[in-house]
């Protein structure tokens, strides 16, 4: 295959690239290397697959740069380049819009003009559902839980774009879906929950599991926002790459569709109350902890209902929380400290 990945040096991007490169595919990585760890991820790919990976430095906000990278034919295009944090979007909503909404429009237009036969995946977010205030939530000792959604949130949940980030990603989400309807493009939207795994140089605002693990190793303080009972379903990165492959192999069914993709109820936990003992078990101690107020747009609970993905392309998560945490802790332990300090 010939594959293009915008944001291909990011956490998800480099893992998807690695999956394709390991099968002998040719991969073009388009990235501006603005996020922490992207230069390291790019070097990791280039060291292992020097003849198969091509790096193009560029920014999706530049429509001409996007058009130029679409030279030749592609079998798949993955669009991962994005502004990824709710907090950053609140501080700088214009930049958030220009990257997530206008940038995605640039990519779609280049796809429509240059590679209309390619299967196109867009990495959306559960934040398009907003706070879901209409869904009853119960509070237990260690976590929140849905009172009426035992399987989690399905794609039938109404869209409700809270925060500039929710608006910009939701706008792009709907554009991607509509380009399948209006122009016959082979687009698929994944509304992803918390993805975690190797090559994730997490920071406080995004990639919170890796951030906690790296902080624990380095002895850095961790800030816990809210009461720590907020619940997320978490998905190991290899399960996500498998979902992309499965959806592509069933493109006759998945074209133009949106899918909630996450760990599901069986891979959900509260972000601190239930994560803390697991972290202690892995590292033997906790770093300093500081409590802070809730952050804007923070959902008390989000858990994906993966039922549509199972029905349409036979996908379900395989890596459970305990196995995933062991793998992540092993990877964090293998990274030289000087790289984690950068």
C-alpha cells in the first residue's frame, strides 16, 4: 500500500505508521513536529524503516502544502494532525479552529481533488457529545457511572459541542461525514475515547495515562482535577490500529459512517481513584499529588458503546487494563531519562 498520515509523528500516527511499515507498505508522514515527542517518534520510524518512510514537514493550515503532499495515488489516508487539548482551545480558540476545522477542510479538499479513491480515516473525539447533561449519572465511592447506559454511549447520542475544542473537532467530524455523502469519498469517522500506549509522551492536557506513568517514574508532581472519580474507557493503541484495519477491510459497509471507538465498559476506570492503586502496584510509590478544581468541559463519565463497530466490522478490544498498564510501564521504563526531561 501507499499510505499518507497527517500528524504521522504523533502518538497515534507513528503507531499506525509502524503497523503499515511492518507489512512493507510505503508511508508518507506529514507533520510540523510541534508536539512534544514527535521528533523522537519520527526518528524511531526512520531508524527502523529508512527506505519505506518519507517525511514531509508541513502544516495542515497551509492549503498549498497539503495539496502538494497529495502527489501520486494513495490507498489510505489517515488524518491525525490536530490541536488536541480542551484547555488549549479555551485559551486560544482561533488557533484551535484554524487547525482542527479549517485544517481538516484543507485535507478533505486535497483528498477530493487528488486522491478520491483512497480510504480516509478521521480521528474524532468523544468530546463531540459534550457534557451529556440529559444522561443520568450516579456517584459511587470510587467512580461515576451511567444510570441508564450500561453498554456506554452509542452513536445515537445527540451531538453537543461544548468547548472550542468540541466545536472544532465536531465541525471537522461532520465535514468528513458529509464528504462521503456529497462527493462519494470513502471517509470513515472514529470518535475515539482515551487511547494510550507506547510512544505516547503524554502531558497534563492530553495523554493523561502516559503523563501519570511518566510523572511516577520521574518523581514529578501530579495534579488531580476534580474529585478523581471521573470515568473514562481506555483503549490500548494496538487495538485502535486493529480497528482501522478492520474498518478499511469492510469499507463497503463503513464508508460514510461514524463509530464510537474505546475500551468500552470492561476497560473503564476512574481517572484517579481507581488508577492510583494500579500505579502504586507498578512503581511502588506515588509522586507528589495536588488537588485542583474541575476543568472546563470535563465530563464526569464517558464510556463508549462499541456495538456498532462489532456489528459492522467485527471489532472489539483485546487488551485489558492490567495488561495495557504493564506494557505502558515497561515502555516508560525503557525510555532514557534525558528524553523524558525534554
